[in-house]
C-alpha cells in the first residue's frame, strides 16, 4: 500500500544498484528519516508493525514528503536481501556531503576535526564516524580519491552517527590541511613512526586528527602538512592498531586532556 509520493519529479539517482541502495533497521532508518539530512527515495515498512508505531512513522514520512509503502516482511526480505531489517527499509540517494567551506564557516572557537586519508574499508569508516560522535568531533573530512563512499555498511557501523556529525568531502586533502593551518588548527598525524608519544602531545587547542589508509598510512604530502607526527605507545605484541582503533584512541586523548584542563 503506497501512502504518499515524495516531492520532486523525475527519477532520482540512487545510492547504489538495486541491491546496494538500501538502509535497514528500525533505529537507523527512523533516525535517518527524523534527521532529514540524507534524502530517502522510498520508505518501506512491514504491515505487522504495532499500530502506534506505524502511525508515528506514517506521520513522520508525511511531514517530510517521503513515499511510504506498507508491505509484508517477505517483500522487505526480498528487496533488502536481508531478514534483519526489523520491518524498516529505506531506498537512499547518494550521501550528500557538506562543503568544506560551509563546515569551516561555522567552526567553534576550539574545533576538533577528524581528517581521513583514503580509508577504504567501510566498516573502519563507519567505526571512525561512531568514535567521532562519541568524542564530540565537530566535523569529519574525507578526500575524493580512494576513499570509501558512504554506503549502508558505513551507515550501520556508524550507529547512525552519519546523521549527526557533519561530513565534508575535500577535492584535495593537502589543500584542506593548509587551509586548516591558516585558520590556526593544529594538524596531528597519527603514525606508528611518529617521534612524539600521544600522551605528550598537547591537544587543548584547535586540532585536527589525521588518520591514514589502513595499509599505507598517511600520504607523504598530507603527512608533510602535519604540525606533529604522533604515535600511540604500545606495550603488547603488536606494532600498531588498525585505523579505526587508532582514531578512537586519539579522540579519547583529546577529550581526556581537555577535560583535565577544565578541572585544574
């Protein structure tokens, strides 16, 4: 049963092919609908949802002019190629990145940014976004080359943070780095070869944490733009953490230092 047509005319571009354009799961889909940041082409819900929940979703979709279709769970299984949808499927457009300029224009006095250089694993990408949401990152910047796009896997592994933390795409990360430095933002490159241990790096001021590719690390050009090259001290049998874990550790340390300074 189709409830309403979405605003606008003509065929909309989709996130991926028919098998890859779907978000699913009750919390993620409802949050995406409520945030109204990432356009939903069509929302499908299971006909056996509780009546109160179905009416709430119907009202939200109507308010945002999103096409709502009520179907059996078997249809949702077939369309989404999953039985884990919890009665919610959303057909998505490509993710609408913000512009670098719009993000920087509304920068707080002491911003915390995350710059991702050629992150190719969607689960790593999503996990970094989740850490960004957990540790109060003001914006995440990614490049346009060899970078995982925002997919349903990224959205799900971000635990919905994709709807809450600004995400901007830069054509040239080197140019972005120089722009940030001109604005007084210190760039901290996370690298196992860094000469400074993370706990010894002062992170109280405006800062951008730079995380590199899972295999090759930060590119030479971008690393050269970093004010500090910093390593995580490790005491175990491994030489380095994966990119997503490293991002979480660096962001935690920023907030630990800022919290400690606020109480002195």
